[in-house]
C-alpha cells in the first residue's frame, strides 16, 4: 500500500490532494508515517476503522489492533503533521459489550481527540460469527450508547471549529459556495469561488452547515 502510494505521488507530482478514508489501523507502521511526512499532498485528516476502544471487544470482533495501537498511531502522525485531525468508524452494543467497555471507547475518542465519528449501533447480520455471540446487548442500549458517542463527536467538532476562527484555511472548492479544508472541515464560501479551485480564506464563523470562510 505505502509503496504504491509513494510511487504514485513521485510519478504524478500534479496531484495536489490525496486523502485516506476508513484505514485499518493494524498494518499502519513506520512506512506509513514516513509517507505522510514526505508528501505534503497527503491531507492531514485520517479516518480509521477502529470499531471499539476496548481490547476485549476488539478481540471478539476479530480486529487486529488494540486501543493503544490507535493512540500510538495518532501520536506518531501528530509528530510529523502537528495539524492532523482524525475520524473513526465505531460500533456500539457489540455482543457482550459492558458499560465499562463502552466507557473505554469514549475515553479513546477523548484521548485521541477523534472529532469525525461515524457511529453505528450493532445490528445482526445472518451468517456472521457475531450472530452467535452472547450476551446480546439490548437494542435500546445500543442506540443510547450511539447517541452518547455522536454527542461527544459533535462536542469535539465544535471545539475544533472554535480553534479555526480567524485562522487562514486552504480550501478545495466542491461547488461554487462550498468547499473542504485540508482537515476535511466543510466551509461555506462567501464570496463564492470556482468549482475545483483551491482557495485561501479566513474562517470568520461557523454554524450547523460548517465553517464560514
């Protein structure tokens, strides 16, 4: 993976922005950190398929990483890209998940300052190994935990928005009135800009639609 991306960016220097999504943390080692360090075209936003912040739950899921692996990865990326921000896919109410184990997920999100959360209450899928696992977490508990996580994500995102106020942002224009910062934050553009352009704006506020630049 890293060798292919490095080759691509070396041979096609015209690429101005490359963003990764839903990365499995397990195989991301030093070569990935070196890649991010060496190529500014790699955007400083990284979205990981974490699923849980508890090692027991991760083991029951069959995941190859542990919570500390995620924190170590975030720390290493912040070292080479101090402005890096992070997102995560998370599941609540996986069979057997206790309140304490769910709390470990909350703690991981806080410690890692993971602001972009894609949260899904666990749902049974016929034919999967998880269907046979016990005890089953009540659906109401799954949904309640999902809401708690989403609320935490929104709180952390608001703090991130606040930290961008009066700062200059480099924005890729998606439409004439909307774009995305390097950290994958939505920006409403005033005045508008040409689609596909990369522009600089000062962030002067934010609302439910994102930042205002």
